[in-house]
C-alpha cells in the first residue's frame, strides 16, 4: 500500500506540472483553465489518499466477530468515485494543453480526451471503465517521451 502513496504523489505532481504548462500558453483562458485543472488534479490525489487511509483503517481494525460498518464502506465508495471523477475531469481539461501543437503532441490531447469521455461514462456504466487503459497509456507514454526529448515543444505562443 505504501507504493500506492508514491504513485499518488507522482500523478498529483504530473497533474500540477501539466497544469503549469497550460498556464504558460498565451491565451486569455489558459491560466483559469490551468487553475481549475490543477485544483481538480490535486483534489483527485487527496481523495485517493483518503480512500487508501480508509481502506487501511478497515484492514487494521478487521475483526471477524465484528461486521464492517456500512458508513465506512460508503465513505470509501464516495472517495473513490470523487477521485475518479476528478481524475477524468482533469484529463479533459489538460487535454487542451496539447491541442494545436505538432501532430504527436496533439495526439496526447486526443488520448486524454478519449480517456476522460470513456472514464466519465464509466462512472455511470462501470463495465466500460477498463477501456480507459489504452488511451491513457498511449497518452502517458507519448507525454513521457516528448517531455524528455522535446520539452520545448510543449509551449505554444498562441491559442
């Protein structure tokens, strides 16, 4: 479970870093959109921490003779739902960062948009949420490669 907290920190920092990239675009709306995306991304990470701590609390106090309180289960479910909802909203907002850039960077935006659309629909129809894996993976791999080898391409001087 400790590794999950490291993962949460990493994706939270990624959301903030891409939000900062979006804020640097020379568009009147970029800073506002970046702030909303950053807040949603950090919120997703915080709800993920809350979910993990609640799960750890259940595991620490698990007693076979004592049933698990339904309120705790509901709190875990609510935290998980909000984590995923905020993550998919953040992905949709941050996708804008990559539109209008070169072809490979635009592909990141499309992958994030597809992830957000499938993911938000998956909150209503949970059987499809696993379909987010492919577009999210493609988007993150391209983002990682281009961030390392062509970081200057992330900033566009116009909308």
